[in-house]
C-alpha cells in the first residue's frame, strides 16, 4: 500500500447548459432585445446555496433589465429525477432554459441540449478561460454543450473537542492511511451491546474513488476514451478494501446509515462522527 496522505483533491465536473455563457462574468454582454424575456434557471442545493445563486441572477438582471430570471431549486437527491421528468413532459413552459447538469455528454446525446458552438462564435466567448480537460467534460462529438461550473475539493474535517477528549493528535498534512487507521481505532466508541455510539469517520460511499486514486489506482483505463473498467486491478482493489474495512470494523459509518442520519455534515455537527471527508 502506498503511504498516502489523507487530504484529498477530487475533480467534480459540473456543468451549466444552454445559455450558460450569459451567466459568466467574462462573457460579453448580449445584445438587448426589445421585448422582455423570462428564463428559468434550475439548480440543486440547500436554501443557503440557492440564495447565493439568486444573488448572481440579481446582478445579471440589473445589467440586463429586459431579462427576468426565475429559479427552480431542488435537493441534490431529487434534482436529476425532477429535471428528467420535466423533459419527459415535453412542456416547454416548465423545462428549464439554463440548468446545472451532469454528465453533460449523456444529455447532449439524448438531444435535449442546445449546441453552443454557434453562440460561442457569435459572442466571441473565450474558451481559453477553461482548462481543456474540464471543458472537454461538457462536450459531445466535438461540440460544446455546457461549461464547467466548479471543481470539488474534498478535505478531512475533524472535531477538536473529540480529539482532545480521546487524547489523539490533530491530523496534519503528513497523515497517511496508517495514521488515519490508528486514530480511528481510538476515536470510535462501541457500547457493550455492540451499538456504535460514535464513529471515527463519516464519508459518503460514492466517494470510494478517492481511496482508489490515492493508491494510484483508477476506475477506467482511460477517462476520455475508456475501453475497460480497472477496478479489479490490485491498486484499485486495495483502495476499495481499505474503505470497506473501515466500515466493517465500525470505524466509518455505512452509507445507508449516513443518509438516514441526515448526511455527513449532520452527523459531524451532532458529534456522531469525529471526522468527515467532504
């Protein structure tokens, strides 16, 4: 096993589609239209996140008073089902004009997204503002169908009070998997009945790829043009096994339990876990 450090950087490629260029500060202002236009902008997020997005819409509409931005917000867990249902309805009055979406190529292949190439050319929008690989994530058959919105940074958060209570040194950027495991053994509290009163770690099961990547493994042989899955290779399997062992030994909360308890942030704030990777 590689003595991997525990602080993760994972790429999360999320894209806005259709008329996203109008929402980017670098883009030239669109030509005003004589009549008012109303656009529906759909995105996922918490109420607090929704307010930050609406603030962006307010700035945009202040500069373009002929355009009204209406918003549709759904929790992450419901968002994609809602969007797909709206598309299936065929009712253009409820289908978003601009939206957060991933994976963009999948929806472009279904024919529900606008090809942005002509709009990029007309506006002179500078694609050099994007890392090529990120922009490629929102392309299909060589055409742009969306723009990357952000890159997710996954880091380890820890509860100082719990660490102090147990007498475990705080994590550092030199921590390895072995350090995490040693701390987890001390931070976990299992009652005589077998009930876990406190887990060392709360982490969504879908983030297993972080362990794979840290161990120099991969999910696919080529992320752009994959020909096979590589999760059965030793490096990938070792990463998956490490995460699975954390759960099997009650050091990490299982994904189903984490979801029922309200998610990683909720269990961290309530003290049910000493650490989260988010």
